[in-house]
């Protein structure tokens, strides 16, 4: 073992690396070039504290470990300088372990890798010029908490592809999806992991290259170009990032220098047996510097807007997926991994120090407190958390035959009582439409048309619920089969009316969401939400108000059974007329359109308000209402011609007429129900006073004589 005394380790603050506080370790480790004479020399550095010797091997030296030995320049840090190298040259570190084994390892800090099945690192120096200053200027001038966030989660290989292993590259993908995302009013795209990984079937969650975009879709600069294109279109980019575990691949981090270098040594902590992976040692400072540097790298070098941090719960608990006797308590006798807790706090502090506008999103599936609260008050320091409780409750509720929903009303309402305890994102992610869980549309019970009505109602309820939104690709148009990473989405479903109508619905719902501040401006506060009725479990109906900073509000009324409700009454905060502004049962979406377009309040106290309105609720529907004050006549109005005045007078008269009596309302409702019953058999079996026990029999029949419906084969 020899030491290179000509190198000064003080050129870079290595002491911070040893303290776990070097947030830019990628600028030192890996491979970097510098001018030397008329050419360039490349400096390789690697941390391998228990190695006997280390060499750089590659195409340039015939993979001969004696050609380019590395020298110790500091405790556990090896270095070598090599000239006459070029872009894309492949290399590895040849590491002699203490037991005599020779290990061939990829560079943990490499910027580029061979495409699988190759496992070597590649030399890559970026020449990309960013053009997204405008995007960051605009982002810095607004609060993400006071903004609409509507995320489209995507797996790049399977959104669209050419079949087999022929994928869209980064740039082509951007060209294809950006017009679609703009049309659909998504504010952000979230990628399942794009960090280099060897096995397609892991979907990217078993990472080998924490500083390298996967080469499946192009070079690192191709990925930079893709992100730049998203920003030019006004779309934020979130990357799924995996600090919880890594695979046991021979060329990866696994027992990197022949010992447990990056992972725990304790058998009770180092394995995720169910996943077949190793767990990072969060108590080791050098590992913390590695991971925090990786997180910062994607913000610094790739301009991502956020990281979704995978599997946080598996990091927080020592007994996660472990049986009795397979784990050991912490020093206080608890099951919390205190080292991981401190790492997560440190991670978020470090990211926000450099990138205060970053999105740090925790996939945390338990009731761990203060996940999105500042670290100085005991929080983990994230600024958003996936609301897994809401997701599990609602998927369970929506999967029930409507006849049983009355007995599970708490699944529908419980999430509202903790909705403001964290900054939440409501996710319907890839995990919910794979491995036998079926697609979202097929989670809905009932016949074909009823599935679509239920799903439209669910999506509109989700949009009105406090919290930012995330939907996995394909669910916006009703992907019928489970997600399969090997094949593209079923875009052929656009041949069918029901799926085209659902896509149109999703488009208009998303647009409505981003254009209406009551639905997002106060997602984290009771100031933005107020119940009207949460206890009508017998009819499976809830109603509530969403309110923005200016006091503007939207009322949501949700009917989750296939029963038409006539003369359904809710209390309203103001006297006057309320306008229907969105309806999941609209004819253009494949619904019946039986709900009235406006509602005049009556002086009938209800739900704590002095006034109330009566309405017809279509089966399995959600409506949004907005107060529509009567416009006062201005001086300009008085100067109108007589011809112009006549229709105005009629309109005024209509607005000021007395509220209809109950008998008249009933007649009108009955007439509408009778008319609807001619085309909707469900109306015949509906009675406002009947309990929800017979709802399945009251499901609407499909009105598709002229519509094309997928066959069983298509599904």
C-alpha cells in the first residue's frame, strides 16, 4: 500500500465528508478532468476504507489492474491520474479485498453507465447549456403551498414505446408528452426512478448509480435537455429517489470493498429480506455525505424541482418487515431507527439550505408525527407527504358494492379530520394498479357504465379534497388492465366512446382545478375548508365548502350510491342563487345531465345555516356549486335601448320570483325523473326515502346503443 504525497487533500473539505456534512461530494469523488499541458488529465477518486489495493481498469488499459494503480491520499480515499482518455470510455475500480478477492466495481459517483446488461461506468463531461432561468424566476415568485399542484406520475418506458426493448429516448419522450400534459393541465410530471438500475423489473427502485441517469433513454445531457423542455413548457419535474436500500449486484455498492462499506454490518439491520436488498448505514458519516450529495446533485446538475423520497417508513422503523427476534430495539427500547431519523432531518436541512424552493416529498405510510414540520420543532423537515391513509381508505370504500357504503361512511370522512396535520399530496400511484390490485376503473363495482360514473365521482371528490394531487399515467382515460412495465398504455382505448369521454372529463376537471383557487389555495388550513354535512351515512352523501384567501368558495356535493336523490337539501352560507359550475354526470361525459343548472335558496334553516337549497343529485355523481350574486344595474345599463331591456327584465324577474313551494318542486322533480326514467331505468327504482340497501339494483343501465364498448377481449 503506497501513499501519494504529492496530492493535497486539503484542496477539498474532506473533513466535512468524514463528518457526514459534505453536500457536494460528487465534485471530488468519481472522475474529473483538468488541463495539463496541451491535453487533459483525468483524476479518479473512490472511497474504499477496507481495501488492500485499488486500481482503475477499462478499455483504455485492457482492463489490466496493474496498469493504473490508485494511491491513498487520505483515510480510505484512493486516487489516480490518467491521461489520453475520452468521452464515453468505460471503466471500473478493481478492488483487492482483505480476504484476497478481486472485486470489479462500478464507480459509485459515476455520471454515466453502460446500458444494461453492461455494468461499467463511463466517462462523461456535460456540455449542456440551460435555458430555464425564466422558469426558476417565476417559481421563486410564488408559494408552492398557495399554488395548484396536479402531478402526473409516469414510467418512461411504458407510457409509450415501440415494442420490446425499444423505448422513447429522453428528448423524444418530452416532445411526445409535453403537449399532452399541457392539454390535460398537469402542473408537474413525476418520474419513477431514472437513476441507473440494472433490472427492468425493479422499475428503477434498485439503484446502482446514484449520480447517473439511466442510459436506457440516452445520455445525461439528453436528460438535461428533456428537463429544460419541461421547464420551457411551464411543467415542473419530480424525480423518484431511493435512499432506503440498494441491490446486491456484484458491480454495485454491495460489500463494495469486500466489507459492509455502505450497508449496516448488523444482520438485524442490514437486509430488506422481502426486497432482496441491503440497507444503507445511516450512522456512518461517509454514507450520509454520499446520499445527501446525491440528492443535491439532481437539483444542482439536473435542475429537478423535487424529489419523492421512496420507502421512508422502511427507514424509520427497525422492525419494518421483520419478525420477532429479527430486530433489536434502540437505546431507549423503542423500534425507531434513530440514525435514520437524524439522517432524514439532516437531508432536508441540507437540501433546503441550497434549494429553498425544492419539493421534498415523503412516501411515508404510517402515522409518524411531524413529517412535514421543521426540524427545529422535532419534525423530519419534508415539505410534503403522500397521504397514504386517505388513499387506502378511499380505495377500500370505492371498491365496495354501494349497498355496503352506508356502513363504511367513516372511510369517506375520516381523512378530513387529519387533513391539515401535514402538508399532504393525495396519491393514486403505480403501486395501486399492479400486482393483482387491478386498474382504477376496475376497482369500481357494477356494470360498465356504473364503473365510469363511480370513477368520475371519485376523481371529482379527490380534486375537492384538501391536498395536492397525483395520478398515475393511464388512469386519466380509464386504463382497463393493470399496469405492465413491459408494454405501453392501452392507447387503443381511445377508439371507445366511454374512454374518450373519460379523458375529456379528466381534461376539464384538471383545468377546472388549476383555474379555481378555492380548491388549492388553503390546502393546509381549516381556513380553506368547512363541512356542510358529513353524517348522511344512510344516503352515502357528503357536502362541504372549499374557500380561498378572498373568501370565494366552491361547494362540493358527493353522492356515492347509484340512486337519484330528488329534492335533496343542504344548508348554504348565503341567501341567493347558486350556480352549477361542474357536474360529473354531464351529458358530455357520458352522464344523464338531470341535475338543475342553478338553485335558489329558501329560508329553511339547515346544517347550521339560515338558508338552504334543494337539488336533484344524479346517481354516483359529484357537483360543484358557486354562489352567483344578482348583478346590480349600473348607469350604463339604464342607457340600454328598449330592445335590450326586454330580455334583461325577464332575467331579473326570473331571479326575483318567490321560491317555489314544495308541491311545485316535487312536481318538477317528478317530471324530470319521469323523463329520465324513459332512458334511465335506474330512475324507476329510485325513491328519495328508500335506504341505500337497494342501491345495487338501482344502478343505471348503459345508454350506449350508438356507442362503441370494449369487448371482454379489449378489457
